């Protein structure tokens, strides 16, 4: 959109993860250009594991001109299959375009996706607007501006870390589950809340299984195995780069201690720590022991979230993504919700593009963003704690712990299907709503010469 006011508001984003970078792109598409992204890491690489991006977020990325790039790096998910720990089929759901959505669902390597977004931010906003090695430290604001201060840890040996600052109209905190900004706003909150379950994750290239674009979910709440392919490049070579997750409860569910154990997700861990309980598992054509044994590097992650809070916006400052609503990785929804945050925030700031210098206008826009996004994301956090769509696994395990021949003897069809439908409604990716929005926003995709029906 054209701006009638000059100068433009300067928008500062703390965090160059999926949420922060998506926000920068959404703001740019809305007409903003004075955008600066600060990131604590000195370098950004393709480290990471697999994630899923639901159609509701893929639609936003389509409208930002990124659909072709996603097709290049990711896999268009065809189906999600649930199995018992014995390999008994529970439920198979088509996903994305295979389920009738106008846009796909993508399974993609988080690091590659982040680099895709970073490259686009540099190309559209300017490489000089991305500031690495800038760890957020503090802020101060008054009625007309907000100043963010950052520490540069990469100072030469023997020198104190350098401190730099920038003053702008808006500060967006997209600095993750361990957000420094959130810690300043909620100093008594403490560390993330540990679920008592640990995740061990790895990636390995193997022969395709099922459709070659299938997700597999097996087990129950306290022991689960998940696998899905994440590389379009591997698929085009006839192979499958499989992202897998082994999950086990390591702390009693009645233990009042929810402090996460000390872990380093960049450090490789021995497979003996978790592989034993999965030694006889097979599901969806996957030999789980073989998959684990053939993986070179395995990493450990405590499964954590944070309690919802009742406020994200404080004057000219607001939270976004995991800093606002860190959730369990259930329902394949974390990155999706950050991207929806980005679109919503950009829209609310675009509403005030010509009046942002008036007293109270920025604060009102940020509060409107908060009031739109805080209730649904809080509901998702709590739904994920109750296992979200994975609840079908727990039901099958509780009702037939020794396995079954026909799932409908265990869970009636209507009950089974209602679990997924209820979660889609909570998470905001009901098919009819997404498809209506896809048609209504075709013109946005066409700004980037996107084939809207692709």
C-alpha cells in the first residue's frame, strides 16, 4: 500500500527466526520499508530439524510470493497416518491439496525454511537491515518512540561486549521461547514449563515409504514416534530425507517440578539413551530401529511450553511467535501460528500507516493485534497440553492396549473424526475458511506473479 506520511515509522524486530522474518516480509508487503531485524546469533545456518507449515500459513506465504520457493525446498504433504504402538492403523487423513485445500501443507527442514525467509528479507528490505550478533538486552520508551539496546558478543578477545541501540516507533519481540523481552515483562515467570517428556530428533535419507509424502504418528502420550519426509530435493532424486522424533516420558506426570532439565540441543546424544523402548516398533512401512540406527546425528529436546499470559502489548512493544505463545510441538502448529501472527500484525500496522505519528495510535494498533491473536493461540497452547489431534493415539492405547483388528471396534468413527475436526477449528485451518480466504486474496499472490491455482 502507498504511504501518505513521511517519514515512515521505523519498525524494530528482535529475532530472526521464522516469526521475525515472516513479520519483516509481511510488513514489507504491506508497504513498510524502514524495517530492521536484530538476531542474537552471529551466523544463521541450515541447522535444525523438520517442521510442518499448515495450509493457513502456506496461504500467507503464497500471498508473499514464496510458494515456488517452498515447493523447491519442501515436500507437499499428502497424508497423516496414526498407528498404535503395535502398528495397527487408527486413522489416515489426506492433507493440504490432497484434502481439498487450495494450497498445500508443507513438511520442510526448519533451517532451510529459515534461510529461505532470510534470503527474501535481504533481497526485499536490504541485507544491511539484518543485524546479526545483536542479542536483545533492554528497552525504554516514551510517548513518541521506543529504544532497543543490544549486546554484541562477538567483540575481539579481551574487549567488553559492545552495546548498540536503535530507536523506532515499534518494537516486535520475536525472540523465542526463552525471550529476553518476555523475561523483562514477566520477571517472575521463570523458565519454560517442562512436560516431563523428552524428544530425540534426527534426519536420515532413506527409501521413500507409503506415498513418499506421508506423515506417520505412532504410539501414545508417553511413548511416541513420528516421521515425515522434509526435502523436495531428495524427493526429486527418488529418495526421502526423513525427519523423525522419538518421544518418551522421563519425569512422572504427577511430579510438581516443571523445570526443564539442562540440555544442549546442538550437542549429539547417544542413541542408547532412548532407542530401547522402540526396538520392536514397525508402522507405515517404517522399520523404526533401522531408521534410528542409520541416523548419524541425534539431538535432544525437552518438550516445553509456557503458560498463556493475558497481555502481549506494552505501549510500543509487543510479543510475537514463541515469545508470545510457546506451545508443545503437537498438531504441527508452532511455525504456522507465528506466520499468522506476522500477517495479523502487519495488517493492524498498515491500518495506521498514515496516522502513526498521532498520540496513542501505535499502541492502539498493537493492542488490536494482541486482542485478535492472544485468545486463539492461548486455546491452542491448552489444546496441545491435552494432546490435540494426537488424542486419537491415547484413546486407542487406553481402550485397546494390546492392539486391535479394526479401530472402529475401539473408537467409533464419528468420535475419531471429531477429534481432528475440533482441533482444526481451534487452530484456524478449517478447509472452508482457508479456501475462502485463498480466493479472496488471489490478488495479493498475483503481485508476485504466483500461479494461484498451483
